[in-house]
């Protein structure tokens, strides 16, 4: 976000806004050409849609705004002052090398794992567990010791029917980090594991163990697995059928329907390629 500070909006757009989000305040004077490079670079780096930093531009030609520069003790233009929680936190004064400005802003940008965690949680909230799983996997690779990422990834695993992986993730979290968010996800895992092992599923598994080449039993069990959220197991059974008989029953349609419900889950591409290998 880029705003122009005036005497009228000074309190809301700078002081109050900096309590919610970092504000980089650019002090300049139009009559000083040395101010332009810094202004252009700040606009380029921050841009109009930055979720982490607002650029607030202050033209010190306005006498009422000059007092702000004086209060901050600015001794040279151009200048950029970082405001957080209504207070100045950092500053650069006078013409600067581009790297100095980049380094200043970098200190106040969220880390990549923070961005990925927020994105993953948002995807989970919107019901896209497959995409959330992929995003949170990246976050965990960047910050393997952040247990809140591990809990969120376990939640994505449960919601995308990776129950064994969810259990492994939760079991690896030390007791001291097993907070309310952990307990909530652990309870969801317990319920999902119960639902994934119904009497109908156990009965079909027993029958299939006695008659392992029975395609109808494989298809029926795949449907039960899918309804219980065990989508990868369902796809494996259906692929076993299709490998032998592409036209058997509803196997191909069920396989494609399951993929269609999985959104951007990384497994979708993998299992789509497996089906294509049979078709072409």
C-alpha cells in the first residue's frame, strides 16, 4: 500500500496504521532531485499491494509536515523512517545505495516460512487441504523445528487423508509444545482413524484377502476407502483394476471422480500420469 501523508491523515495513516502493519515513511522535497532515486526504489520494492509494509510519502515542503521531520531529528533528505507500533524503529538519511534500502526493508519483511504458514492456514480454512499440504510441506522444509508448522501440516494431512503421515508428525512433537492447537488436531486424527476403519471396510478387506484378484471387491473397497477419506488407498485399488481391465465397471469413472475432489493435492498429478500411462 502506498499513501500520501497530509496533516489531516497523519494520525490514522501513519501512527495508527503502524500499530497494525510496518510503515516505511519516505521524507522528500520535490525541489531536490537527489530524492527521486530513493522514492522510485521504495515504490518499486514496496508497491501498492504489499501485505507487510505500507509506504507513506511525506513532502516536507508542507510546513505542518516539516515539524514531523524536525521531531524525528532528520538531518538530511531524502530519508526513510520505519515506524512500528506508533514509534520510529529504524532510519536511513541522505542518498543511499540501493542495497542499503533493500537491506533496511528486508529486516521488516516476514520470513518465507511465515508467509507459507499463513498461506497454508488460509488454504485449510477455505477447504483446500491438498494445496495446503503442498504449501506447508515447503514451510516445514524451511523451518523444520517450528512445531506450529508441523501441527498445521498434520491438520492438512488429516484433511487430505494422509492419516499415517499425520500420526508421525504429531508423535514427533515434544510434550512441551503440545498446546491447544496440537490437541485439537490430535482429536481430529483420532476421529478420522476411527472413521477410516469401519466394519464395512474391515469386512471387505477380509473378503479381498481371501480372493485378492476379485475386481468387484476391489472396486467396492475402493469406494469405501474414498468415502472414509483414504483416497490414495482407493486410487491404488482402482489402478490395480484398470491395469488389468480399463473397462471394468465404474472403476475408471470413480478413479477420475476421486482425483477431481482432491484439488491441487500433489498426488493428483502423480495418479493422473499413472492413468495416462494406461490410456496412451
